[in-house]
């Protein structure tokens, strides 16, 4: 059996999309197990280990059975598993809108061009800024999204500098600025963005305001 034929899955469920430009829309989430980063603010540490090895065909069938137009692969880090790339293609072939949420460290060059990539650029307070794979920016298009998760002013200043140095607005208009829940006040981030006229979309993790922030599977 080829390694692309199975994936280790933490959970598959349907909810609303809590982040990105698709926020608020019904979405099926396929959460893979395993991540090679350890961001200080990670809120899905439960997906680092364990999980269930499933046939890729079964993962696809279960994801499509929720009958949402949006299907997102997340983690963990989904692009660590070879089967992810084929699964994303199959989701697109099924007529669904495929999203993949990725850390920015994993290589995105093999992702089907029909997929909407939502890619982090890790700021200093994540503890993993050195792991950013800037070569990935060559594969970011106007359909994709770049996300900055910010824990304080230091991260904000880094984001502002990174947008300018890498001319990110020429790659995509979807630049997302998120706050680490409980660490950075959204009001402060809004004030900074407005003062600098920064071309970013401020976003909150909607699901953490609807449900208890520690709730899983939502």
C-alpha cells in the first residue's frame, strides 16, 4: 500500500469557519495528527499525537458526507502527510471548495492550484519564526491567504516590516492579522492597524467567542 493511500486523522467534523476570509460559513474540518512546530501559543496541542490511521478514500467519503461546500484540511500540520496532497485534489474534483491551513514551514509547492492556501508566517513571540520557509511565498497567489498570529507589539512590528520587505500585497490582498486569544487585546491591534494604515484584515477566532475557548470539535 502506498503511503499516500492513508492519513492519520485526529478528527473530522462540521462547524462554521472561525477564521480567514471564509469566516462564518459552514465548513467541514479534517484535522490531521502531527506537527513539527511547537508555537508558544498553540491551541491544538491535542493533535500532536495519537489519531487514527484511515484510508484516504474513507477520509474523503466522511468529509463529503457532511455536505458543506467548504472543506478544510488543518492540523497539526496537514502537509506533513503525503496523502494530503491527493486528498486536496479529490476534494476539488468533487466540486467542493478546498482550504488548507498550514504553518508556513511545510513546502506548499505541491498543493493543487485550485486549493485556497491559508499560510502562517510565524512572528517572533511564537518561538518558531526561524522556521518560516520564505520560498513558499513564490507559490502564494491572489486566491491564497497569509496569516500572522500576534501576541504583542513586537509581533506587530515584525508583521509590518515583513509585509514591506517581501512586498506581500503584490502576492495576495488577503493578509490576515490575528490576536493570540487572551494575550493581545483586539482593540490594541485595531488601533495600531488604523494608525499605520496597514493593508491587513484584522480577524478574531470566531469559534472561541461562540463556544468556550477550550472546546474541541467546533
